[in-house]
C-alpha cells in the first residue's frame, strides 16, 4: 500500500537526516512497547472516551550530551465512543500506523533507573475506520467523512531500567492532533474532530553500540 511506502521513507529519512553520524557508534536502543490508549475526538460533543491499544517498534538514537532522537513505528488506536443516543453522533474507531519524530532528554546519568522526557511531532496513517453499530466502511456511512492522515504532537516521559544488555521501560504520553481527522454532519449541526490520545505503556529494549 502507498501508506506503507510513505512510512518506510519517513523512517529512512529519520535515520539519515536526524541522527548524526557519531550517534551510530554511541549506545542506542531498539525494542518493542505495548500499552493502552484512552482517546477522544476533540471538537465533537456527545462522545465518550475510547479505550484501545498501542504497540510496536521503538528506536532511540543518542545525540549530543543528554539528548537523543526517538522514533519508531507504532499501531495506535484512537477515536471515541458514542453515548448510545439515537440523536447523538456515532462513535468512531480509528486505527493508525504512527511514526513519531521526537527529541528526548535524559534526566539521569547512572546505570540503574534513568528518567527521561520527550516531545515532537507525529505522522499517523489510517489503517482502518469503523462506525459503531455499522458493518460497512466509514466512507459509506452518511454524515461522517474521515481523512487518512493524522498529524500532531506528542509530549511524554518515562523511566528506563538497565538489566545487563536489556532495558526495561515504562512511560506515559499524550498525543494531540493538529490536523482534522473527521467531519460529522448531524442535521443542521456540522462538527470537525481532531484526535486527543493519552497512552500508558511498557516495553523491553536491547542496547546498541557503546
């Protein structure tokens, strides 16, 4: 699919442009994370928070001093739940392949427990979209239209704990969309939505280099 080719190009661009040559020789991390998401559609009334999943590949490339670049390829569930009202908007289940491009700051220099914070943009590519109580595609549902790309920012932080060549990690993050991902038209009411997603996760990584 074209979205997959775009993601691969973004990952290649990240490794070539954002990561300095000396970072490759330094100690990095590659691993996997998994966790839960709690999402809303900002700008639309009458919807409840939706619980979903986050998981995938995480990469950390050290840069100068305590800074590092953090990226990856993540499956992220977003959207919102309807309130069961016939006259209200229907809930949406939106799943994305997300590529974050974040600057990370390490707050500890010891070999044990190391906190960190990070921030940066993300690019999400819609994998699928479903409407509550409707078996067809979102595009076939009257009154709802969605966009295939979600662009926004991420703020987060976590803790790393080194165990030999392994790194146990855990953290929290909030992703706020800046691009419109869905339009709702309900009678004379028209509303546009942006994603808002809180996530809590854990993971396991391997040390690279160093």
